[in-house]
C-alpha cells in the first residue's frame, strides 16, 4: 500500500466518521454497516464515538429496543452490531463459511445434525410468536430436551442458529444501577422489519460498504474483515471498483469523503476490538509494531481499548462496567510518551464517561 502516513490516516479517520462525525447513531451504524461488539458496551461506544452531540448509552439502547439495531455473529465468528435491515443479506454471504469453520468444534462438543435439529425445533418454538429469551432462558430450553448447555454447547447452538439467519440479539435487558450487559434473543422473522438487500452482486456490495466505512482499504483488508477467501474478495473489489475511488493501486476509498470537522477532538478513546484498528490485514499503518503486543489480539483473543492521536494508536485505557464502578474515571496508559497531552487524553476519556453514565 503506497498511500501512507497522514494521507492514509486522514482519509481513514474521515471514513470511520471519527473526524467527520455522523449526525445520529442510526446514521453512524448504517455507514459502518457492522462494528465488532464482543463486549456489548464496546460496540455501543464504537457507534456513539462516531456521532456529534455526545449520545449516551441510553440513546444507543433505544435503537435496539425499537428494532433499528441488532447484534449477531455477522462475520469471522464474532459478534457485531449491525442495522437490522442489513442482517439477513450479510449473514447470507458469511454464514455458511462461519459454520464450516466451526464444524470441528461442533463435533468435539457432540453437536451433530440430529442434536442441532432437536435444538432448532425447541428454541425456535419457544421464541415463536414474538417471545424474547435471555441466554440463560435458552439454556433452560436446551436442558428441557436433554441437551446440556455447559462446556460451550449452549453458546454454539445459539451461534449456529444465528449464522443460519434464524435469531439475533435484539432488545436490551435492563440492569438496575448500571449499564446493561445483556440482550434478549428474538426470531429474525418476528423482529426485523424489512431488508436493505442490495441489487446485483451482494459480495461486491459488501466490499463497497466496507470501503465506505473503512477506506482506504484493499481486497486483502476486506477478506480479513468479512472472513472470506481472498479470491472472491478480489473479485468483489473488481466488481465494485467503478463505483469507488482508487487512491492507489488496489487501494479504494468511497467517493465524496466528508471534510473533517474543525472541532473534531485531537485524541479519541475507542473501545476494545475497535474497527479503526482491528479491520485491516496490515495494522502497522495505524499502530507501531512495538505496540501491537500490548494492544492485542493477545493469546486469549482480546483486543484492548485504544487511545488514538493524529491517526495513530498511542496507548490504551481501562474502565469497568461493573455495578458501582461504571462511573469511575477511566485510567489511561500511554504507550508513546508525549504523543498526546494529559488534557486531550482526559477530554477523550470524559466523553466516554459521559456516554456510559448517560
């Protein structure tokens, strides 16, 4: 990728709606299409950090409760927040490959076709008619048909139903005294109203949507992000190329990239598994190689929250969503001394604190 340095990061910050924020959480979600949300609070903050006006966690949760947003395993076997109207067509592209990649784990857990069929009948029956179930309640359904949900069996049963397009996580389960950590599961056919399925080649449409929220980016980046083989990823890029801007050979950005907001902050405190960092085959453009180990992914697969200054990852930060602790001041850890002022870092963390306590 020959486009480097500030030319690259300036465009990415704008594409990500960090320096060119969206007017609403809904607009940010539609623009990004999918933001990783292994940690529920992190995915919600990923959207809110891309919006002007300081939306709160309650503002984001209202969109789950109204059916505008859902959370599901949309790609790479990982949870993402996605506009509900985009769920079906994206999972139609990625679901089969996700199931194939999980097949060995399912065999090891004793989840064969017959067991999955029993689980499907029981769970879909329990959810039918607009019912909502928490994960614990779905596990009770499994116990009721003699399927032990422990040892990740229950989680993988839910996962398999989700990537086949049957269910998703929708309304937020309230939690007294602090931000919710949980959603109810619902049937996609009952909960999702309408579809934004594209005309033409859906994989090319997925590439174009990826570039709009993540460009400048390559087919290799797209293959990583979507969890697709490189050959179809390159074919999708070639198909979508006429509708995009090729800012270097094989490097694409969406046309009409918005100008940066002159009031955009100099430092961003972004969540774990942040799209600005995790979404690329080569992350060195935004993170010095020596910082990759402390940021992650680590051996446990976790990726820490990041501090970004001038388009570069310069540190991490720590907070808690535990009851009684979510209002505590987040704690920064600067990896690049002098890369940002204490005041700018403090302001970035204050924006998060206002979000999580709102």
